[in-house]
């Protein structure tokens, strides 16, 4: 997770350099004595700044708590001087200033987002993470047609997945994690040209849509939602972009689809804390960029394949709390390969801290047929409740 955000920040910096070179100039507000005079001389209260003024004042009215006084200087028409508000030359007319960014991260502000925010039609970045904004997103956000980054994480937004974000044509970065969005994840989300999708730690339900297609995201984090169902084979369609897939604690069931082996750019695959059964697909041995693989806390069984342990970039392989019964060659000595690993609570006869013989025998009593339980066969992508695993050779 940590890694995802840092790698994304690099992307963000590159984006800023390419897309809004002038952004930085505006971040540095003039400190000399004449700046006020200069601003007044150049201050052309253009219609767009006036709209922004209306929007920001309407917002201030529905801010009920601002313990760090971030909005206390939101007074008067000079919106470019407001804390957290960043102006830049307009994309369509470089001679006029417009509000291009809002950054109120970590302000602990309580309030909600009013309809008037739709007036901020020049906004490229909207970052309000770690506040106490609540309620639902106004539909007028659809008017923010230049928005590239929307970070609403760690707030108290509620309701169904905010479909309005799907209407934003230039959106690249969507961060809705740590809110209380509920209900299904729309399949349209995967048809959008996004670089990153963070929806973890919400109350989203329903299966991962079986018609995932067209997504260009490099990072997808669904962790800590109750999606249920299985990971559909159509995940393979994300092969040309996906680098990190985090499905921790999403109530996934069924066998891990061998199609994950098509995700050749993958660096992080984490399906821990689910109800997966059956073997680790051999196809994962094709993922030569894979650095972190975590399948811990499932009901997986069978042999740990040699090809996975020989992956050139593997740094951490966690497979504890499953029912694996054997490890091929290099998997027996991951310490020697300088790979961090956790093999506890399996059925590995030679290793310490394993499950009891009784538990292991019970688990291997009923075989699992992954071919028969192929994900996506039933209309809704759901599988019957998983039987206890077995795949002992
Ligand atoms: C700004 O004005 C103050 C007094 O009004 C003066 O002491 C200071 O040197 C001035 N700074 C600049 C950069 O002109
Ligand atoms: C400030 O304004 C005065 C006269 O208007 C001018 O002489 C001076 O150079 C200006 N200083 C700066 C830092 O622009
Ligand atoms: C914010 O403003 C209030 C009232 O002016 C003041 O009591 C409080 O200490 C300020 N808080 C911060 C963090 O500056
Ligand atoms: C996926 O299927 C659902 C329901 O069958 C449909 O409403 C949706 O448009 C489809 N999405 C894509 C991206 O094809
Ligand atoms: C997990 O998903 C299954 C369906 O696959 C469902 O029956 C079960 O209630 C879900 N678990 C929780 C804790 O909601
Ligand atoms: C594992 O490999 C390391 C280095 O190759 C070696 O020193 C160590 O003895 C091996 N351990 C076992 C249990 O084979
Ligand atoms: C390996 O990854 C797991 C989570 O996937 C983490 O808990 C553990 O600390 C990592 N180990 C090392 C040595 O980085």
C-alpha cells in the first residue's frame, strides 16, 4: 500500500510537469511589498474566478468545523489567495487565471460538498483526503470536465458508488478509499481510462464484475470490502497496464484464476484474507516483475510451485494460514534466496508451526475441482460455498 502511493506520487509529479508547468509558479505567492499593488493592477475579476468565489463561499457555509483554520482566510473575491486554493492560467486562454486545484488534505474539516462546487469548472485537482466530509457527492461534479485527480479518501461519504465520477472525461486518479460507500462496484468503472483506482475500506458489495474490460489502471485496490464471488478470468484484459492488484479481505472465494498469469506487469499481488481454495496457479511463475505475492489466510492447498520461488524479482512471498502440503525445490529454502517469506500454519511436514495432522487430513478429504468451479460460469460470477480444499498429488 505504501509502495503504491509513493509510486503514484512519482506519476503525479510527472503529470504536473507535463500538464500544468505553470502550477508551481502559482503555488509560490509573491511575498514582496509590492505584491498587493501588482495583484490589484493585474486583478481582472474574470467571470471564472467570480464563479469560483461563489462556489467557495457556498462551500464555506456548509463547513461546520475547521479546527486548523484552513478556510478562515476564505474571505473576499481574491480566491487565488485562499489557503488550499491554487490558480493557474486557463487551459483554453493562458491570459486568464482560473482555480485549477484545491488541496485541503489532512485538515480535519467537517462539512459536506455543496452543489455549487460544480461551478469550479476549471479544476484539475481536487484533494480533500483525511477530513470529515460527509453525505453524498453532488451530481454537479459532472461539470468538472477537466478534473484529473479526485481524492476523497478518509472521509465520511456514504451512499452507493458515486456514478458521477464516471462522467468525468479526463479523470486519471480516483481515490475513494476509507469512506462508507456501499452497494455494487459498477462494471463501467473498468471501462474508464484511469491510472489508479482506490476503493479499499468501504462497504462495497457484490462480485467483481465478470466483464472487466478496457481498464488502463496500473493500480487497483479493492481491499477490505465485501465483494464476494471470484476473481473473473477477464482480469487478463488488464494485462497491459496492471502493476498492483490488492484484493485483501474482500470475501473472494473459488480458485485463484490462472489468468492472473497473464498480468505480466504485475509487481504486487495480494489476495490474502479471503476464502480462496485450490492450488496456487503455476502461471504465476510467468510474472517476472512480481516482487510481492501474498496468498496468506485462505484455504489454498497443494504444492508451492518451484517457478514462483525462482521469480527473479520476488522479495516477499507470504503463504501462511493455508493448507499447502509441499514445496518444490527452491521453495524449501527461501532464506537462501533472500526472499522474505511466511510459511506458518500450513501442512508442510518439514516445517515448524504447522497445522495439526488432523486438520490437514480433514482438509484433504474432499478434492477441489477448479476446472468445474471455473469463475464466470454462472451468470453472476458467484460460486457455491467452497468445500474444504484438497489437491494433494
Ligand atoms: C517591505 O516594507 C518594509 C517596511 O514597510 C521594509 O522594512 C522591507 O524592507 C520591505 N521589503 C521589501 C522586499 O521591499
Ligand atoms: C515597488 O514599487 C516601487 C514604486 O512603485 C518600485 O520603485 C520598486 O522597484 C518596487 N519593488 C519591487 C520589489 O517590485
Ligand atoms: C483557529 O482560530 C481560533 C479562533 O481564532 C483559535 O482559537 C484557534 O487556536 C486557531 N487554531 C489553530 C490551529 O490555529
Ligand atoms: C457489464 O455487464 C453489465 C450487466 O450485464 C452491463 O450493464 C455493463 O454495461 C457491462 N459493462 C461493460 C463495461 O461491458
Ligand atoms: C461472503 O460471500 C459469500 C458469498 O460468496 C456470502 O454468502 C457471505 O455471507 C459473505 N461473507 C460475509 C462475511 O459477508
Ligand atoms: C539455505 O541456503 C543457504 C544459502 O544458500 C544455506 O546457507 C543454508 O544452509 C540453506 N538452508 C537449508 C535448510 O538448506
Ligand atoms: C512481507 O509481506 C507481508 C504482507 O504481505 C508483511 O506483513 C511482511 O512484513 C513483509 N515482510 C517483509 C520482511 O517485508
